[in-house]
């Protein structure tokens, strides 16, 4: 693999990793989980 293909792949992997960390950090907040569950429950009413 040369530098022209490695750099974009690393940038994409870093962006995806940052997005995943952001989503996982939301799940550590109880208020977010309650709001999410209430929104999901509202879809079935």
C-alpha cells in the first residue's frame, strides 16, 4: 500500500472511530437513555 491510499483510509477510520466514541459516550448518560426510550415508545402509541 502506498501513501496515496493509506492516508485516506486512516482518515476514514479515525472519523468512524470518533463517531463511535461519541455515540458510546451518550449511552453513559442516564438522561439520554431515558429520552431515547421515551421517543422509541412514542413511535408505538
